[in-house]
C-alpha cells in the first residue's frame, strides 16, 4: 500500500519491480485487495497487456493513519529516529547487493 500511496496509478509490472516480487506472487494479492475494495485494476486501452492499479477513495483515507506506523515501530523496538533511518538504509543496501548477485 505504501508504494501505491506514493504513486496514484502504477502498473502491476512497476509495482512488482518496486517490491521485488514476481507477478505470480503479486497477482493473488492484488486480486484480494481488489475484492476487498482497496484497489481497482484496469487494463490500459492503448496496451491491453498492461494492467494499471488505482487506489479507491476509501484506501486514500487510511494514508494518514499508516504514516504513523513506521515511527511507532521504531519506538517499539527502542530505536531513535536516526537509528531507525540507519537500519532502513542498511536494509536497502543489503537488498540491492543481494539483488545484484
């Protein structure tokens, strides 16, 4: 949901790249999100192979509540904001390094 909040409309392919997930993993999740009314999946008229995801208005309203979650998680783990930021940077670096291997 965080990636979808950052980009109002995104293709399934781009979402998979951002999350580093294969479409076979992502598709069932997106079907459940659509069935629950969280997202809309629509095929592009100019390219039927591309499916675009759009958040529903109800999901946009959750954004404010969700923004507090990362900070609360850091606090629950006893991390300062600086330490939380450092951990995230190291995790991104590790993920990038593993992806390149």
